[in-house]
C-alpha cells in the first residue's frame, strides 16, 4: 500500500504543477527586439536619426504644397495638366485624394511616430545622449504638430505609439493641440541638453539646436496669439525670439551675393537655423534621390530651354513665379532692386546671360534665382541633389520678432529688426513700421521658402489674395511673349469656409471613422 | 512552490487516501464473450460499468474484459439488441447472450479526456469505426473521413502516392490554415498520415463547439479523436493483404494533331510551311496515354492481439508500397509502420497503458499543380505532333545539331525524348519534367503515449499521461544539366540540395475523472492540466553550378551519379546553407468538465479550458485564452407523454450546445512583435581623414507591432435531434449549426495614416459557417440475409462577414500565370471565392470574347455607391470583375450499402458533393500549347460565327481564361467502392487451424459522374487554391484483390 500512497501523493502534487509561465517566455532568435533596444547611446542615436531622415523626407511634398497655395507661384510643369495634383493645388481644386497633401500628412505623422518611439522607450535619466534624444523628440513632435495645426486645423493627437484598438483617433481640440506644441517645445528648450552652435561661424552642427527650439516656440506663440485670441502670447513670442536674436550665434549672411546664400558652398552659414544634411557622396548616391531639384528646375528636360552651366541646372519647370510677385517687388523696392534681382530674374535678364528658349513653355517670363539648383548641386537629370534643405533662417526669426514686438506694443524693436533685414537687402532704413510693411517685407524676403501660405491664413489675407487663383495659367513664346490661358475650371480660387484648412486625406478618413473631415471637403 | 501550499496539498492528498484504501481492494474482473441469439459472437458490443465511463467494447470474437468494483452492475449493449445487465460479484468468465429487441442502444463514444455513453452525448459527435476503414484502398486516416460522416469535407491538391487530403469540419473557418486538431490516444498530433488505417479502432469527430471546447485554443477547426486498437481475446494473429491495380480514371479531352494544327493555323501561330517541315504527317501522340501506366499498390498488415482481465497487448506491422500511375518510378510512396499497444493492471488500483507507433517512409513525386508547367500539366499541353521518342536513326536534324553542339538531351532505352517544335514553353515533355531532376524524401516517426491510471476508489480515476513524438526527416535532390529548348528549358550545369531535420515533441497531461451516483442523479467531474513542448531543428545546404555568358561551371567535379553530392562541389560552385537554429514552442493549459444527468432523461454538461501560449504565438498580456462551453440533452422519449408512440419511435433526444474554441491558425513566429530594422543612414556632414563621409544608421521598428493580438475564436451553436424508429432498425441524427469565427488573423491591413507606421498582423476578420447535417441508418435482417444502409447528408453556407475596411478588395489568393488574381478572401462571399470577368459570349463579327461591363453609380456628391451592368465589352477593366463561384461545396453526401448472405458480403460506397465551381486553369495562351477541346470545339470561325467559344486567335483570350467561361459546375458523384467478399465457413477452416478467412475483390474510385471536363473534380486545391484546377495528380481507378486471415 505504501507505493500507492507515494504515487498518488506525487500525482496529486503534479496535478497542480507550479507556474510554467517562465517556460513560455521563449526569446525570439536572430532579430533585434524592440523591447530590449534603446539601451546604449549608439542605439539611442540610431533612433534619433530616424527623425532627421523623416524631416529631410518631408521637403519635396511639403514645400511643393506650400508654394502652390500662395499668390507667388503657379504650379507649372511642361504644360497645364502635366501634374494633375500640382495643378489642383495651384488652382484650389484639390481634394482629399490629392497626392502631395496626403504624402505631407503621412510625413508629419511618420515623424510623430518616431518621436513617440523615443518618448515611449527611452528614459532621459539613462544617459546624456538619452536625455538629448528625448528633448529632440519633443522638439520634432512639437514642430510636426505646429505644421499639422496650421495646415489642417484639428488633426488627431497621437502622443504615444498607438495599439490597434487606438488606431481610430478623433480630431484634437484647438486648445489641446496648441498645449501639446507649447509643452513639447518648452520641454525641449528648457531641457538643457540640446546643443548650440559654439560661435557665429560654426557650421558643423547638424542637430536641432536649443535656438531652433526657441525660434519654433516663438513662432508658435505668434500663431497661438491669433488662434487662441490671447494677445499675451505676442509678448511671449517676442521674448522667446529675442533669445535667438540676442544669442549672437546667428546673423544675416553677407559673405556673398544674396541670391547665392543657399548654395551648397555656403551650407549651414551663420543665417541658417536648421538644415537637413545632404552630401555628395559618390558611394551613396541612392540617398540623394529627391525629385525636388528636378521639379523646380527651369523647364529644360524636353529641350524647351538651353541654359548655360553658369546660370542654373535645368529641370521640369514647376514652381513658376507669378507676375504678382514681381509687381510686389517693383512696388515695394523699385524695378531693379538688388533683392529682386537676386531673388527672381526676368526673361530679358536670363537672355542676357545666354539662356535660349526653343519652344512654347508654361512660363511667366519670371524665373527663380534665390535657392535655384546649380549644375554642381544635382546629378542624373536633376533627380539627385546634395543641397541641404533649409527649414528656417535668421531673417525669418527677425521678421517674426518684428511682428510679435509690434503686436506686443514695441514698434521700436520691430523697426530695428525690419531695418536689419532691409539693410542686407541694400534698402534704406525705415523710420517706422506697420503690420502691412512687415507683411510685404516678409513676402519678399522669404518668398519661395515655404512660409507665406500659413502667414496668409493667419493674416486673413488668403481670401482676397487667392480669390482668383486657378482661373488662368501662363504660356510664353520663345520670344518672351506671355499669354494667359483659361484653365477651364468652373470652380477655382480660395473659398471662405473651406480653404482655411487642407482636407484630411481620404486614406485617413476611410480608415479612421473617428476623424471628422474639415468643412467643405 | 511555497511551503504552506505544499503542506496543504499533502494534507488533502493523505486525507483522500485514507478513504480510497478501504474501497480499492474490492475490485473484480469480469471477462467473457457476448453472443447474439444465434450464438454467434458479437463484435463491438458495448460493455460499461453502469453509471460510469468505465467501459470497453467486444472484439471481433465477442470477447471482452472489464474490471469493476465488486457489486457494480455491468451493462452490455449493441445496436438492435436489448441491453443486458450483470451484477459483478467476483472475478469470473461469463457468456452473455443478447436478444434482438431493440429497446435501447448503449454504445460508447470517446470524448476528450474520457468516454461517454452515446445516450448521454449532448454535443454533435460523428463516429467512423474500424469497419468503415478496413479493406479500403485508403492509406491514411484522413482519407477515411470523407463521405462517411456528415459535416466533414475533404479538400485535396493531389492524389499522388503518399498525399493526404485536408479535412475541413463544418466548413472553412479561417483565412489561414483550417486543419482540425488530431488527437491520437490522447496525444495531440501534427500529422496522422503515418498511422496505418488498419490499426485504428475508431475515429470520433467532435464537430460542435461544446464537444471540442475541452481542447480549447486548438479546437476552433474541430477535433478528430483517433483511438488505436487494443489487444483482445486469448491470442490471435491476423494477416491482411491487398493488391491494387491502379490506372488513370477520367481524362480531359485535348486536341489531336489535325485539330491542333487547324486551330493554330487559324490563330496564325504556325504556318502551312510548319505543318510540312515540322510534322511527319502521321504522328498523333496521346500524351495522357503515354504518360501514365497501370501500376501496382500492395499493402500488407500483420497483427498479434491478446488480452485478459489484467491487461492486453496489440502488436502490428504493415508495409505499403504504392508505385503511382505516372510512368516510371518517380512517384512512389513506401511506408513501414509498427504499432505496440499494451496495458497491464499491476495492482487492482493501478494500470499502466502504452500506445506506440513507429513509421518509416520514403517518397518521390512528379511535379503537379503549377500553372507554369509540371509533369501532369505537360501531358495536356504538349502538342500531339511531337513523338514520345526519337531513335538514333530517325532523329530530326535540329536534334542532331543540338547533340553535335554538346547539348545534353534526355532520353531512355527507347531513344531520345521528343523535342517539340511547336510548344516552346517551360512546360516540356512529361518525361523531361520527370527526369531532369531527382528528389526523394525519407524519414521516421516514433509516436506514442504512455499513461498511468490510478483508481483509488471506484468513483475516481487519476491519469498521468505522457505523449511523445520523435520525428526525423531528410530530403535530397539534384537538377541535371539538360537541353530542351532555347527559351525556357535548358540548364548547362548541376545543382544539388539536401535538408535534414528533426522534431521532438512531448506533452504531459494529468487529470482526474470522478463520478458519483445518488438517487436518480448521476454527477461527474473531470479536471486536469496539460503542458507541451515542441522543438524543431533543421539544416539545409545546396550547391549550384553556373552559366555566366557561356562560361560554364558544371558545379560538380565529375558528371557521374556517384558524385552528385554537396561534398563534390567544384571550388567555384555557388554554395548556400540555412537553418541550424532550434525553435521551441510550448503550451500550458487547465481544463475541466462537469456533468449532471437525471433519470437518464436530462443531461447537462459544461466544460472550460484555459490555454496559455508561448511568446512566439501571442504577446504576454494576451497569452491566456479561455474557452467555455455548455450543452444539454433531453431524452424526451423517456417522458410519460411519449409512451403512446414508443413502439414506433423508441428513442428521441434533443440536444443543444454552445461553445467557444480557439484557433492557432495564422499565429506563431512572433507575428505580433515589432522588430528593429535599419531605416537608412543620415550624414553628419563630417568627412573622415580618408575622405569618406560619416553616417549614422537609423534604426526603428519596421511595423507597429500588435500587443493586442489574440486567438482566432470560433463560437458555435448547435441544435440536434437523435431519433430511433421501428425497434431501432432506423436511426436518424439531425443537426443544425451556426459557427461564427471572429478575430481572424489578417496580414496586409493598412493602418490609418496617424499611426505613422505599417500594421502588424491584426485580428481583423470574421467568417460564418452554417449548415444542417443528417445521418440516417437502416439495418435489418431477413433470415440469413442481413443488410444495412447508412447515409449522410450535409449542407454548408460559408460567408466572410467582416474584413478590415482597408481590405476593400479582399485578401488576394491564387492567380493563374500572369493573368491576375482569381481567388479572394472577401467580405460577403465564401472564403477564397472565384473572382474574374463575366463571359458574355462571342462577338459574332470578330470572334473576340465579350464580357459584361459595369459602370459606376454615383450619388449627388460624386461618391461611387455601386455598379450597374452597362452592356458588354471586349476589353473589360478590373472593375468589371465579379464573383464567379466558390470551390466550397454547399452540399455533401455519402451512402454506404452493406449486405451479407451466408458467407457472401457486398459493399457499395458512394459519395459526392455539389453546389461548387471549379475554374479550369489547364490552358494558357502564352505558347502554342494544346488546349482542352471544350475550349476549341465550338469556337468562332468566319464560317461558324454562332459559336460559344472565342476564336483561336481572339486577342482577349487571356481574359477569357480568367472568366467564368472556364468556370464549371464542380458537382460530382463517385462510386468509391464496390466490394464483393466471401468468408469461408468456420467449421471448414478450423480443420486447417484458421479462424477466419475472407477473400474479396473490389473496384475503388472506379466511377465518377460529373460535368467537369478536367481530371478529377475532387482534387482541385486547398485553401486559397480551392476550386482552381492547375493540373493536379488525379485519383486513380483501382481494381483490388484482398485477403483477410485470422489464426
């Protein structure tokens, strides 16, 4: 009977065998596990540069959207209809399926995802590199939301990596969204771990700096003052931007002709707040595929123009400056001002440089000069380029500061800032500033740099200035005769109550039932 | 384990033991024989200790052995006989004579972790018994399920030697694999192909949710329980032998030389000149006839069986050699199996049981089932002008030229294999397909389970059972250098590959069965735990020569079969290696069942299982799955109000059950996790001293990950009725079920943009299966003449009811060549339904195919709300594609007729399916390939414009081939078996010391009735390939001779 007791006691014991849970934790082989990554500084850094890659990837879509939507540019191309999405943007006929709008929206949320990966997985106490990674993640996320709010209005708030049950997120409220931007940028600025340049001419810093964070926050305050209808933000904006202006780490660039300031040779110059890095590395040309340079190059890919190497690289002829822009220069600073000639060139000016037109082109006879791509900055039919995308420069900081100070009741400081910009533009100093002066100054100084569309919305000028955008497009004979041809659209131009915001992409609204489409789309 | 818990458990255990020890000694063993009223031994009569699950069934000689507590009542039961009771007071041998009257049927069925009286069953369980399996030409247990039970469908992509069909119980319940769970003597088996059907006692198909729920997370596609044989009687030796002659059955009709040439002249693919220069004006090869031959399958089985009141032993060995009907020895399946099952009662309260199977197999196959060509398809597509062989003498010039150029042409003793001058595709001569490469796979399996049963008191059984599987396999193959045509079929070098691997699985289960009777109540309970682990390991290697711009590296040092090994690679050969990584999977479960019955009239059962998966399957927080079920039965024929009609309807029971099961289909391989991958590199703008640039490599998650991933879960509701009429001669079982499977695991979901990254596999689909099942059995005896008819019938309605909104076009399934996807897993349709253009006849002026054309319908806002038919077009767009049918039969049936008179027995087995469609993908347009005559006979020509089939040269013929122009009704009825046997009289045999001797002849799979113009409507694909016939190895017709001898 003893055996029986022992056996039965044994079996009774095993019947309730102790937890086997540990045996179920079989580690996965031959992969890097997300749960155990982000421990070393090297791993942290690798997560950070994912954000820099995302930002660099924005440039193409975001810039083209912003150019097309202003009164400064026609969408352009080989002919009307060359790029249906671009035409739709330039003519205010876009909808939720317009490609560049969708890609821009995706680009912003991709960056937000990579920022959230850092914020969810990296403890700032871990190391100095970790603390900086977290600060940079906050900065990038704040920046992305600034863009999303100012373009779309009330995008969903995604402040952590979403799980499948959270994939359908509703629109964020205006207050919560701006609070997110303010909190993120404030965290970054106050973190004490963001880098700064060591001197005015330090051109080695590829990271976002504390000063860039301050500039973004100062810019955000200006929008908050308007959108949250709280004038106290003007002073906050002025104070925050003053940090950058008085840092003595940035100044207006004067080492060469104004129109060359963005050339590769002057990359990361003293005026640059933040640039994405591109390099001409023959071993890694695949990294430099970026159609932006091809898109904005003068239309020559079909032999429409012959352009001497000393003038510019050719391309597909999108982003065509409007006569309106030229007129604005003429009206504000005279027909042949230094800044105008360094910003845009006329048909006659280019002709004098040896440019030859061979066929009819979609052109106003006005061509981009500042920011053009030179033949040594592009490769393979302009479809590669190694010029750093520039995201903000000191002139913008000064003009944002001027506006903030004017609104906060410090016209003297505003005047001082505006005159700094004018001096470099070889224009006489003014004795006083108005908001209208600042608006014009900003349009002309920063044209083609992706800031005007959001300004027009904020200033409330879009409805008037963009009312007729899309009725016609220009064509030019080789002899320089420009004609305007109807686009044939029955519906075009900025519509009040609709175009204050871009549409949420159809890919989003069809999969995210919680999101509410902006009115009119 | 914490000390206090251990103390507690010991106390509980000891206190239980005191109670048990008193009762345990008083056990008696009753053995003996059960006979009918003619004194003939009764086979498979139920022998059960009344009110318990302790029971057995009688063997072929009516023998039984059962150990019960002294004083308990043993019930003897069999269909068509009055149940007998016997009070067991002491160990003894008895004879029980059963009387035909049929008040009660008391058979038992195996359920998960126990046995149940059939009358107590509250779920839907179908049984396939050994008599349904024996003497058939089937070689694997899966093949025994089709046609014999309602609610079971078999889908197959091949009937080649050694292949097994995929069993689907109550429909297709996943976009992923939907195989049922196979449990062999309690051991969960990944494959049952290695079990010789002769060694099976019974198979129970647990169809409803409640019956299967005891297997929880793995039972979502149903459960098949297999019970292997146990020893009986006082020593019996049986030998059975079966010899089958196999041949090709139904064959598709393709064009002969004259038709072929005429057709392609019309199309303009060949010129009149070709007819004279490339054809000898007489060759008219029937490739099907030339490619197949009559072949032999033989199957031997030897068993030793014995048992008594202390235990039993069953030893068997079998040998199967099936040389398939494709000419030559490239399609062969050879298998040796052994089984050793035994049990012994070492103490009155302790029994040890072990069941073990050993299998060794070797298998070779010819290519099949590919739209890009195979040995099977080549026999349909090669032109009839090409002869099978060219001898050295009549070799055409172009082949002579090849040889002169040093090209390797394949052939055999009859000459060189003919090279086609018409069909210059990758689909070459069937024998070239067969001989240009060689591959063989071999392996062995040792499977088994060993259990200790403790019965401290009669009411309690404690079982500890270890199941195990040791599996080893290897494969070896090479591809020759050969030349057939310049474009697609040549190789100037050799490649060799080899793989070897093993799997070691074990499962340890401990459970307690308890039952108690008080008054008119019977209560029972079962509870247990299970733990299992599988380790898989494999390594593979390959070498390959190369042809770089005419520079040949042969790959192997010497062109001699004795050198065709990886070790003999040339130094420059390309070498590859893989594997060497061991993978584990583990599971941990708790399970339990409680039952209550009152007056044998009301039965209620509830089960529960909790399963934990390892990290490779589910994320930690989602690890546990909980699977409950409840079921109830009401035997209303026991109620007083029923007594009036009890003579006509002698038994009637209503069953209702509900249960949830999981499915592991689509899970595994850490699919939920988000791994870190490189996302590109970012320059810092800093140049190193050597001029290179500094980069930082970006890393991040490749996908979002899914920490919420969970089991696919089936929820099933079942209502059933069991009726028996006319003294149990007629029995009817009817079931209705609705099985909803939700949380299907779907890959390819697009996340909304705001997620910022791609989706991991998600629970994002639902599928529903509904149907009715009817099983009817009539059994009667008129004098010496005995006969029975068993029929089953089932219907199935399969629908995908939900799929993630980003998958508007469904999940893509299979395609045909490069003509597009033709099956889809799509909301609103059966799983993997056929999808393509709607053929609308022939454009009478041009002979082009016409298809229905649809235009979008938009609402005021311009949103497309639907489509409407807008005429026909010869150039349909993707938006014109529509549902064309489904490969899932909506109706299945089977009928078995048995009759016996004196020593002669006769059996007829018919099964069939209908309500489904088959897309015939045996044709292509890309080359001058032969076509089925259904596509050519009534074709459009300028003289015959009123045709049903497009012109030979119709420009849109590819679209025709993906339209319902080539979709056919898949309905079929097959006479699977006609068998005539003769058993010699026993008194004659006793003189030569033979107990039983039966000889039989049989025609298996001989007659098929169908409108489908392919090979075999039953072998047309599984899963996403369902209903798409790409040229699969068909079922052979078999003429069978067999012997069964028992000593």
